[in-house]
């Protein structure tokens, strides 16, 4: 069963939440506990990359059941885009 745009973007909120939490206070994020700044930056970059890929999801033809996230007008896309910008700014500020 194919995922819907809403399901894909809801799943992406894990990356959004992690990026925002690290940006707010990396020392309070269990997922990066004990990591060096370079390692934390890698975690943020992986999540940024993940969100960028998700925002490009689109079917290649009428037989493709890939959800059309790219063509969607979901407000969750804005949340993902904002997290991408936040993540990139975090990496720049902490490099």
C-alpha cells in the first residue's frame, strides 16, 4: 500500500524535530549525547539531506505510486523547508 503525501510528511517530522532540538540546545538531545561537534553536524546534515529528498518525491509516470510531495501544497512542506534552513544555519554556525 502506497503512502500518502500526508503520511510521508508526518514521518518527516522526526527529522524536523531533531534538527530543531539540536539547534535549540544540542546538549539536551539524547540522540547526540557524547558526540563531538563534527558528529553532531553530520547528524544534522543527514537529516537535512533526508528532508530535501522527501520534498522532491514525485511520481515519474501514471503507474508510479510515489506520493507527489513535490507538487503538494501541504503546510507541512513549509515546516520541512524551515527545518532545512535551520539545519544548514546550525552547521555553518558550528563548523
